[in-house]
């Protein structure tokens, strides 16, 4: 890691994707934070044009900064879709500065938008890990969870309604039977008796047949 002077308002630290650049002091909006620098590549030279890495910063169609050098502390700045800094390109001087586009507070990670080409080539395939994209993903996950819960509650409500309806039906049938029994007090078993009921009725009926015998026995003694 390159040594950073204590006068600088940033330090290299752990970020979600590896290392990143973090503010150590408040950085006012519009402040030039750091220069993005490295060897100047001329795409007209085949040797320069052959160089390929993730830290190339194209200034014009001809000139590109090779920011992969260790001394280029700005290369630690990660991409963000909703950043707090931007790249300020001075094409004539072929210089690039990273500038705050909002107030950056101590501890905040410094980010800038790497641009659509970089995003499409390097970030989209693996999924952007910036705060805005992580938040978006978290929101989607929460929405999916809420939808799942909503569907479960709906199914539960439906099942409850169904069981209540069945209960009501059963109670209605019971009430109907009670009403019938009240209207026909001697119709017990003569209506539509179940098998067990008819058996019970039979045993009840058979009892008086026995009693004369008992009476006979009682009279004989
Ligand atoms: Zn993002």
C-alpha cells in the first residue's frame, strides 16, 4: 500500500469489495481530493495500445492513463452508482482529478462513477456492490419476503374461512336435528336412525319382555 501523508484527508481501508479510500476529515463539496495518475499511454503506439488492465483511464481517443501503478492512490477509489465524487478530466493538460460532488464526512468511503463502459464490462457480470445497488437488492429481497408473507396469510385466512364454514354447517345441521327432536319427542329412532341407535333401541325394547319373567319369579316366592 502506498504511504499517505497525514495532511491528506483520506486513508486506505477495508471496503465491501476489498480495499477502498475513506475520508479521514470532512471534505467540502467541490474539493479536489486526489489526482488519478500514471504513465500516459498513446494508443497510436502498438506497445502502449497492447496494455490492458482494470485501471486504464481514457482521457481522449488517443491518450489513456495507466493507473495500475502502486503510487496511484486514487486507484483504490471504488465505483459507486450514486457517488460522492466525480472524475474531473482536464483534456488539454491530460490530467484527471477526483473531486467531491457533495460534502464527504470522516469515515465515508470516497466513490465516483466509473462510467457505463467499465460498468458493463466489469461490474454488471458480477453485480455492482455499491451502496445504492446493495440497497436496491435489499429492498427487492424485503419485497419478495413481504409478498411471500402476504400469500401465506391469504392462504391461512382462506383455510380459516373454510373451516369456519364447515363448523357453521355442522352447527346448523345439529340445530336442525334438535329442532326435529323437540317437535317429535317420541320419534326417537323412528326418523332416520343410525345402525348403532337402532341397536340401542332394540335392547331398550327387549328389556320389558324380560320383566314379566322377573315379576313371575317375584310372585312365586
Ligand atoms: Zn452500483
